[in-house]
């Protein structure tokens, strides 16, 4: 067996030995073996970006010399050979593990690999053989990661091979000598494309940097690469390649994609224009000369051109929110300023804090106090990111103080502030916030007379240019059917219109002084208008497939009894109310969450909610044995090709779940 190759830039392989006495002959033979290990290892190494790769396993050559199968767990079976992927079936709490060793039998010893700032571990994998049979449309997905077959009377549950839930697999490095393990990662948070169900139709690639993973546990070397069952239900997968290779990737920190454009003419000072733009947006001299509006327009055009995903994969767990005090995330919005950041906030009866969370790791990197306490009790229900209403070209965070569960409010507020700089603890002062008061029309229902309707809103959407916002009612009227009223800001009374005529900074005075300032300036109180009425979506037709014996992993006893005895009579209507929504960058759809499912609604006319198409179910949620059922936070990613969601039900360290776009898999890997 050969020792792993030594990598470039000072990276070395080390070996550890026991203190047992050995004969000189034995030591001499061991030296010879070591030379052979090094020679064979170097022959096996592949060059990449000027460095050396250690190919631990490849389907062409099998397990590399110097590496062995060290998997564990009851019912864990691993078959590895040349010419085919590793076939691994891992039992409850078991693991697929490959270890770097020297010696045989009792003389087997660790052959540790040293940490390198440039190294990354790469895994090329897919779901179990046969898991793509029947196609994606033959499965119902639950937000806890289960895949449930749409059964017919002729199908037998046990004969079906389910796609791999990437949230079931934790990946980490281990050092046998010290007994330490590195920081672990969910496979769903590492894969590229991100977070999809893995069947056997395509190979996916996952990778992570070695040094940060080891440093978090005080390690500087490792000898095992471990893929461990994360949920106690086991998993099956195929591995085509496992490699340690040099990487140019940066450490996991939010990357600011804000750019400042400047231009100097005739020796005059440079004119700086700040705008948040996607990486592929090109801004030329003509845009800069045109001033902030031209730059903002280019940013807007690029953002609105984001394509929609035609078919999503199943939801999988990407990460868990690190801050246990963030118990009830009530809305998500993808940052335009920082790559991979989600803005979120808590529900009613909490202080007005804005949180920045790294979607792939769950780390809360910023907690910012927003000075809106002049309003007393607030009920922040949803959040969005769109251009600021002042034409600056900046992007703003928009927060809807729209909850009315007590049915005692007539005036509501939307707070708007420029996307803040990430800092561990921060504060946004009242004078930095525009506050837009709004009301619903008097006498909307004939029985109300001159009273305003008691509308409880938990969903807000904002047009990318910040010119209009929409509010969607939460209701379970008519046994959950609705109708749901959809409201919008009227033409001429949108946020940009009000800011353009706010010469006296009344809107910021409303933030500073609170309700009194809103009452004193009725011309700045938006009277929203009805845009549409829709019905809450229903999952009854889909729930018919949820046979108790179809779940994998199996249901717990109490939940199995519920499904077996009460599913047909379960009142799904109570779980139909829409609790969160987000508008796609293209304006051609919006995603909505309910307590029973995640839905996407097509819009025949972009940015026009007066016409709304029939919703498409993306996944089911259920209170029965599903910790993710009470979903209130949902958002598209800034690229328009993914969806993030989180539940209020979990009450601490909430999982962030993710839908990846299936079309992104086409041709991604051989």
C-alpha cells in the first residue's frame, strides 16, 4: 500500500507509530515499505493548478494505495472496486469512512495528512442505484427531507429506491491519534449545484476547505474522511471520486458584491456612484456618466433578467441557525449586497432586530437593532430586498410591520433602510429609516360601514425597483378556503412617489416620532387598493398518497397511528393559510408558504398580481412528525434559481431548508 502523496507549498504527510519494540529487521522492512508507499503515492497523484492532488478513491482505479475502508455501524455495507463507484449502504448512525494507514493487521498505524491552507476535500457522488426510476414527478416531497412515492395499488413500497436526502449525511475529518473530529458539514450544504435530492441520474460534486474545518476543533492533521448518518435513519449512496486537492477557494465569509463606480473628468474630483450589482452585470462609462439613475437602471435590468427555475428538486436541510435566541424567523430575504446572506427577523413580542445569516452554514454574522420602538408593540411579519425608494441605486431592506392577530389595528407600517454593513452588533438609527404608514379602505365589506377591515397580513412582496409593494392576507375563513385578499400600493402613491415629494423628511420623522407623526400627516398614509382575491391552496388531493408505510425514514409510532387511523379525516384546511411570500426577480412568479405546503404561483404578466395563475406544489409540510411544518420564512435566492425556507416550530437552531433547481444539474458533471 502507498502513502498519500506530499502536496506542494510545504504541505507534508506525517506518520505516527506505536511505542512497541520491534526488531531491526522489522524496522528495515518498514522503511522499505515506506519508500514504496511514497513512490506509489506520488505516481498516483494528479497535478491541479500547480499543486498535487491526493486521489483517495476513483471509480477508474479503486481505493488508492495507503487508504483503506474503515466504515462502521450495524447493517453498514460498503463495496469498493476498480471500474465502478463505491456502493455504500450505511446503517443507523453508521458511517462510510476511508482512512490513511500503514502496516497490516495489528501493525496498522495512522498515516496522517497535515492541514494546508490551500487544500480542499472533494467528493463526487450520486444517489443509490435505481433511485431515478420513475422520474421526479413520481415522488411527493416533505420539507423534513422525506421522499414519499405517489403510490398506486400495484406498487409495493419496499421495492422503491428513494433519492438520497443530502441532509442525512454529515461529512467531517478525523484524527485517530488524538481522537478529535473536525467541524462537520451537511452534504446538502456543500453540493454544487446546491442542495438537491441525489438520484442515480447525475453525479454531484461537494467540497470543503480543510484548514478551517480542522482549526475549529484545534486540529492540524487528519487520517480519516468520514460520511456519517446524521439522523439515525441510515442512507445509501455511490461515490465516484474522493480527492484532496489544492484549491483557490476563499474561506467561508460573506463576500460583499457591492461596487463603487467612479469617474474623473478634466482633473476634477472623481464622482462616486454606489450600486449593488450581480457579478455578471457590466457597467460602462456611459452608465457612470449618466449618474446614479443610469447605474441603478443597469442593475435593475440585470436583476430582472434572472431566469425562473422550471423544476425544483426536493427540499433538503442546508444548515441550522447558530443563534438559539432566533426562535421564530418570520421572513427571509436574500441580500443583494452580500453573497449568500439571508436577512431575517423574529415574529411579534420581540425587540426589533435584523439578523444576517449565512445560508450555507447557518451562522448569524450580524444582529442589528432597528430603532422603531416609538411604535410600542410591533408585529414584524415579512421582509424583502429591493432598490431603495430614493433613486440612489442602493438596495434596501423592507420590513412589514403588518401583523394584526388581535384584530385591533387600523394603521400598519413598512420600514425601509439601506442594506447595512455586516457587523456583529449594530444599530440603525431612526433617522436612517423611511417608514411608510398604510391603511385598508373603509367599508371594504358591506357589513363594516365606515370601519376599516380587520386584515391580518403575513406576506409582503416588493417590486425590484421599489416602486410598488403587495400585501397578502392570512385567513382561514370558509374552512380555510378564504378568499385571500391581495393588496397593492396605488399608482402615484407608491414608496418612490412619496419619497420624491417628501421635501421635509416626513417619512423619517414618522420613524422617529411614531404613530403621532403618521396621524399628523395623512397625505403620507398609503391607502392600499385591492389587487386580487385568491383561494388558499389545498393539499387534500396530494395527501391521499401519504400512506403510513410509505415514509422513509419510518414514522414514529404515534405519527404512524395518526396517518393510519385519522389521515382521511384530518382537517388540512386549518393549515392552508398563506404565511409568507417572495416575488421572483423576473416578476413572473412568487413563492408562498403555508403550514401544509410550499407553493409557486405563476404570474401571466410580470409584476402584476391582478392576474395570478394556478399554484404548483413544491413540497408538503405536515404537523404530524414533521418539525418543519410551521413555515413562515421563504425567499428566492438572489440568482432566482433557488428557494430558502425556515419554520417557527423548531424553537431554536432552526434548520434552513433549500430547494435547488433541477435544470442546473444538466451537464454539470459527467
